[in-house]
């Protein structure tokens, strides 16, 4: 589906545009009156096609042909949001993550540097591993982080690479997404948020199964994560494009860890039901790679000037359940 690129017009590129966060970002940019969008992804998957229905953009470009397309069309680009990535934390073949999350990202970076295009790219809280060094987005600790899976390793390898580059885009921000949830994740299957799975379990069985804790210092259901609603993430992405503070790697969470039990209770509340939770053993293939605690230190983004409040877990989950999941609606 090809639109016409106009030489005098400025465009915004969104990679991963058919996916969960990318498609929400396209919708948010539309809400802000921005429709000159170049969408990049693998568009052959029918289960992701609904994510872009009703959205306005100039053209869609297949991910692997994107750099040839840029040479051919020479668009004037105002900003690139590089959201696309291989995000499956259960994919242990590092070469798959390396191609998309490291090598492809390096090509995006080099293009932005050469053409002087500001860039925001998706990193991940998976880079922090078990949290031995804490969750502060200090550049000093990035070379010492020990991610627990191939996905986290690939994201950290690109962060490390980016920090070593003398040649940089005029502005860049690496965003360490924490546990993002919200609409347009219907296609993600096993990798969808716990809220999505909880909602479907409640509808089917009237109860939610959570992993029991395999550590004595955590009660069952009290594993803690920094759950951030995608609508907060969209506001921050837009704010970074508009304000372009100091180039850096920034945490993107709420700054407040909450338990999986709280999350499930909020999901039941969104359905006006009393909670019913049972606990099951965690699959052995992820047991030694499981994060029991994550909590974003948000001081750097706040110091850069971002002032808006974040959705509380109850507010975000309530909005997601009532206005999207219960209606099978998209953002």
C-alpha cells in the first residue's frame, strides 16, 4: 500500500508500526493531527492487520526493504521512532535477536546520524537482568548489566554500542520500557501482558492462574513489576519528539513496583467481579530467567522536564479492561 512521498513535506517514521506499541503510537500521532507517517514492519501477518484499521498514514514499507526504499524515495524525515524489535523472551536463538535488535538498529542509527534525523528507540527493562545493580538508567552501569535472556542481551548490546558512538543523531533517546500493557496486543499470544491473559482466563474459567513464587523471600503472587500503561508511554514518546532534552538512555516505567496479585485484582475490578486466584508452578524453561522485582528509577526523565502524572495500576488496568478488552476494541 504505497502513498506518494512529497519532496517538500516532512514525515515521521514508526518502525514496528503494526505491533502493539507501534500501532498505538500511530494512533496517538493521528490524535495529535499528524498523518504524514511512514510505517515500517512486516505487514503480512493477518493477526496484526486490525491494529492499523482506521489509522491515517502516507505509506507502509516492508521492514527488510526499508533502507533500499529510503535510497529510492529520499523522504524528508522529521523524526524516527524505532519501536520494532524481536520481543519474544522465550526465543533463545541469539542470532534472531541480534539481526533485528542490534544490526537493524545500528543501520537506523547510522541513517539518522548521516541525515541528521532525531531518533527515539525502544530498549527494555530486560537489560537489567535480576536487578543486581539496581534499576537506575545511569550510563555507567550499562556495560556491567547481566540480562537473563537473549532478548535482554540484544537490547543491552545495542545500548552499549550506542553509548560508544562518536557520530550521533542530533538528538537520540533509548527508552527502557518496563512492563507495558494496553490495547492492540491481541496478536501477541504467549507474550501478551498478564492483564490480557487474566481477562481471558476470567472470561473462560472465572479465575486467574498465577505463577507461584520459587523463591522463599517472595510470597506467591507477590512478585513485583513496574507495570506501565501504554498511554503513558505514548505521551512520553511525543514529549521527547517535541522537546528533545539531553540525549540519553531513559527508563520508561511508573517508578512504582506493584504485585501480580494487585494486577489481577484490578482486572477483576474492571469486570466488576470478586477476585479468584490459584497458583501454578512456573515453567522450568523460564524459572532461572525470571525477574522477581523491577522498578524504574524515573529521576532522569523528571529532571529532563517531563512533568505529567502516570496512570496508577488501578486506573490503567480499569481503562484497558472496560474500554478495550471488554469491547474487543483497538486503540
